[in-house]
């Protein structure tokens, strides 16, 4: 079995292995760069810790209501797998007082084994709601789904599912305009058994897992910002 398949099986219950890239669309023309760390919670030597998945990413305000993003997964490189994600987030609704927003979009997760070139691509769709009690504080929550079209990799498993759901909630705090920090909780793949894996996932039952993710982003100060559509 290739390294890619091992990584795929390991990440399966963790779905996208990354937190929400764009919580609210950026201003048109602005660019943010960021880094995140964290993953599914596991029991390790008597302690509860998140699996140390990490990635770097960038997001750009394409229009005033749509942002595009892309990320490189650093942990996957340790397993000689080149893993990328790229997509967009679009604001479908914004309340008159700007406190409530509905954001949705999609992305592609790709993984390429550097040893033999085996490639896998997984589409992901997401939708979430954002509530901002103040300009510098945002609460959000929603769901995403990972589409798995590679059943042949897991023919021996009877729990194959075309769609793997993830539910998430988080908080984002902005400081000094340029920096933002977010902490996100995920309920990962709640319909997949978690007792037949190489690690002990933390959850309320033998299905799914829980995850924690910390993200830090920085707005490039030289990027242009405009409110034009």
C-alpha cells in the first residue's frame, strides 16, 4: 500500500484536515496569508492532544462578496505527499446591520504521492453562518461535506460513504486590523466508526471524532482594498 493510501486512511475521519479558510469574504483586492495547526483529538500516553496537522495558506478578495484561497499542507510532506486545497467562499446574505452573514462555497483537496505520482482529488462543499457582535469579534458555525469517489481504495471496508459530513463552530478575533486569530471546533465524520483505526479518537461514541484548530492570519499591508463589487 502506498504512502498516499496510508495518509488517506488516516485523514478520512478528519475530512478536510484543515479549519475554515475564509470565515467572511475579504475586501476586494486585499490579500491575507495564514498558518493553522491542530486536528482530531486523540488520546496519547494518557493525555488528550490534537493531531498536529498544519498548513500555510493565502486568501484574496476577488470581489466584495467572493474570496478565493489556497493552502499547502505541511504535515503531509513528512509522509512524502504533496497535499493542496483551493477554493472560494461567497457571501449569499448580509443583514442590514452587517452583523449576520451566510457564507458558502466549495474547494478541491488534492494529494499527490511524491514516491510514485499517485493522485487523488476530493471535492468539498461548505455553508456557514457568521454573527459579529462587534467589528473585531465573530462567531460562526456550519457544515461541510467531503465527496469520496475512490471507493476502490477501501473495498474491504463496509462503512464506505460517498459523502462525509463535518459540523463546525468557532470564534475569530481581529487585532490592529492586520492580524486575526481563530479557534475552531469540529465534529468530524459522525457516521464513521472510529474504533478500527491506529489511534484512539476522542468522542462520545465509537463514531466520528472531535477536532480543535488554531489559525493566525496576517493581511498584507501593501495590497489594495476597495469596496467596489
